[in-house]
């Protein structure tokens, strides 16, 4: 079943975060993923206003999503991101 990684990101150091953004596409692709949403304009339709950057990545299944997160390439990207953003990330199975 398809799985999605959803991240809400509060970028605190835009220059450093740009370096992280350059590293993530290869890590995503290596696990069979593709970006569905990667930043862009947001509009809160209900609930508390969402001001964080939103990222959504589609993977073939939860195993692939986990493989992405645990991969050496993404561990490197996370190390580059350290101190540049506060991240809330989750994986969820989709229909």
C-alpha cells in the first residue's frame, strides 16, 4: 500500500536549509519516492493557522518510506539540516 512521508518544517536558518534541500532528492529517489508537495503557498482552511513549510513525499509502501528515512544518504542530509530547522515528520499509509 502506498505510504506518504509528511513533514512540517519551521526553517530557522534558510541558507543552511538550502544545503539540506539539495541533498534530499537523491535520497528520496533512491527509495522509490517522489515529492508530491515541497513548500509552496499554504492556506489554512480550518484550525490553527499553519505557518510551517509543508513537504509530502509518496513511496511505494511503508518499507520504502522507512528505508528512505534510515538511508545513509538521508542521514547525511539530516546532519546538514541540524540547527537549520525544527522538523515534525511522520509516515502514513494511504489509499
